[in-house]
C-alpha cells in the first residue's frame, strides 16, 4: 500500500513538472539564439520522454489493478461460501466496533 501511495505521489509530481515545462517552453517560444534553441530542443526531448514514462507507469498500474481484480474474482467464484463467511465476519467486526462508540 505504501508503495502505491509513493508511486501515485511520484506520478502527480511528474505531471506537475511536465505541465510547468510545457508552460516554460511556450513562454520562451519567441526567444532567438543558438544557445536558446539548443536548450529548447533538449527540454522538448526530455519532456517527450517524461510523458512517455508517465503514460507507461499509468498503464502498469492499471494492469496491476486488473490482475488483482481478476484474481479476487477467481477466488470468490472458486470459494463462494468461504467468501460469504469472510464477508459476514468482517461485517460483524465492523458492526461490533461501530456499536461500541
């Protein structure tokens, strides 16, 4: 769970950096000069790579979520009574804890 939170935070931070870099590139579009042109080209290449990494990270997270859902579904279908019992036990525990307040 902690790794998922860290990954989500990293992806959020990377999205912010990408957005800020895009704004910077737009703001400096009218600048001329050999050095500015070279730096802009390098920044655009880095931005493109970051966007691709961000997209692949999102796809990986979605694939993991689908796999977890499929595995859970298979377990529940294979062990329906155990799943019902587990659900009932969790419900009783939550009800007991809520009733104590």
